[in-house]
C-alpha cells in the first residue's frame, strides 16, 4: 500500500469546501488528546484524519494510543458509503458514562484499510478534545464527529 499523504503544518486556514468527495484519508502530525471523567483516555501524534467536503476533519487514533480499558463495545453500528461498517463504543470512567461516544471501522472498505481499528471520538460527548493544545468545538448534530479548530473554516454540514 502506498504511504498516506501527510497534513501540512503551518499553512493558512483550510476551508471544508476545498476538501474532496469522496473523502481523503491522511496522516496528521498534530498532537491529539481526548479527556473524559478526569482522565486522558487518548493521546497521540500519529492520528489519521478524514477530510470530506463540508465536514470539519475527523481524527482517528491508533488503538495502542487509546486507553481501551475505558471503552466498551456497544450494539450500535452504522454504514458509510465510503468507509464501510462502523462499530461503536461507550466510554466509562469512574462512574461517568458517554453513550456511543466513539467508533471504529474493524473491516473498512479497501480504500480506507489504514483506518482498521483506529478509534474516533465525538468531541461533544467528551469533556475535552484538543488539537495541538487547542480545545476543539464539536460539529453540530448528533451524527457527524468533526473537530473544529481555529484553522478550519465552514460553513459546516450538520445541525
């Protein structure tokens, strides 16, 4: 498999309307953190991100950089026309519970094979998610899991 493109650093703001359709998967060098229930449950500088027209990026974290002891597989599943079938996780930390707050693609479509078992989190269901230390805003609506930072320009699908 050929290497994934890498996100450029230090570039001007990105417009989600310049993102491709079908979506593109690329490596990100940015520091991604996810906090819930007083714990850092994921932290990496090896994330993959999906870029799709009208959506803020969604970050996928390698499973070895996620504290999987806080995730419990749920019964929810969905289908993406590009990536395939997604499976969901509840997040539980010290009595705090977030329902279907993360998802993964155990067997993605061939074009997205690099996503296998990586975990994405809904930032609106977590206490705090950051990209290079900047707290992200969640994409509106309950279905999409985009991460909005100051260098991402909309308008965004959702809501």
